[in-house]
């Protein structure tokens, strides 16, 4: 039996844990909702989650991770061919949160369940997975052929998140905001599991907009994760709107990843706000390799 990857979820109470587009759960509520779902996942070899940016996805992720069941996040925008490949290749026993229609016919048909953020189910189960067992199976973008499932062991996830916490002085006092999708390493592993492993809070924007990101930072968020296109939009908006500038100035840490940040966007944000955006580099297969 391995240690919990998200120990604060098992220990904290009324502290805020995760919020998506204004709807939030405390650590106690998240624990109870995930425990209720985990009882319905018992016996599954793999669990896939239809990874919309919702509280339901957050509950499903926590339930599978803490139950020790390998999790396959599914991009809801995949075309039928890619979706068929991902589900046929990963062969999940359970699919959480998928729509009733629009899914391909599969030789191996997973059982369908729904996640309910309002459910209350007591204590999370003790997972039986070991450190080298899979935590996440995340499919690559498939730019050089069909998407490939990158198998990320629990040890790798824990050590990578802890290393980033050391590099960025990331603690339970931090409040992270972002509008990243929850089916990639950036938004899911770093952007959801990262704050929950620290005992901090995630305020997911639901959909990224410069005004919403700046408002979250003015309202107490300390960290912003984004991709270069988001910082390009933030910089352009800041040139026209002092509220965007003010929001970015409130941040303790601005992080860009998933692609190189163009120098003009870095320089624009630095000139307008005095903030220097931190970059980090990694791969789906390796998680983060470098934090600058």
C-alpha cells in the first residue's frame, strides 16, 4: 500500500479546495463526494473521465487517484476516430461523466457512471497501488501518428509536484487560478493535483478570459498558470485596461508552459506590470523537466 498522493484531501475540513466558474467545494465536501464515487469505482482496473472543466471532473480525478485506480483523462473535443482509438487502447472498465450520445461503439464497452459534487460518502478508501503503479495515463496529441498513452507512475507524480513546490516556494497558503483544460499534464497534474497535494486552493476560471484571470488575482489568487497565447492576450488587454495591469501585479507567481513564450510577450508583461513570467519545460511522458 502506498501513501496518499493527496493527503490534505483526507485531512482538511472547511478550507476551500477547488472552485470552477464560481462553484466551489471545501476539502471536506470534496473528500465526501470523491468517497461516494470511489465506492462505485471499486474493482475497476482503469477509469476514464470525460474531462470537461467542471467540478464533476475534479471529483472523479480525486476519487480515482485516491482509490489507487489508474485514470485516463479524455479530451471531450476529440474526433470520433481519435476517441475510438483512445478508448479502445486504454480499455477503461468505467467511464465517468461522458454524454449520453455521441460516443463511438466499442468492442470493450465501459460501464457508465456519473460524478455528483453534492454526494456525501464518508471516508476515502485506502488505495492498494504501489509507488510504481500508474496514476495517470495521458494521451499525447498524436502529431506524429496516433495518440499514445503516456503512463505516469504515482512516484513520478509525487516527486515532480514536490520538486516544483520547492522551486516555486509553493505552499498550502497559495491560491492557484487558471483556465487550462483538465485532460493535459499542465491543467490536470500541475493545475489540479498540484494545489490539492499542497493543501491549497484551485480557482478554475471555467473558460480563460483576461478580465477573469486578472479579477481572480485581485481577489486573492497568488499564482496564475497559462500558455503563451493566454499571456499574449493578457499583455494586449493590459495595454488597454488598467484593471488587467493591477491584477497581474497582485500575483506572486506567473507561470507559462506547454510552448515557448515569445520574447515580446514576456517583455510586454514585464514592462507593464513589473512581473517576470516564469517558464517551465516538460513532456507528457516525463512531466516537468525544468523550471526557470
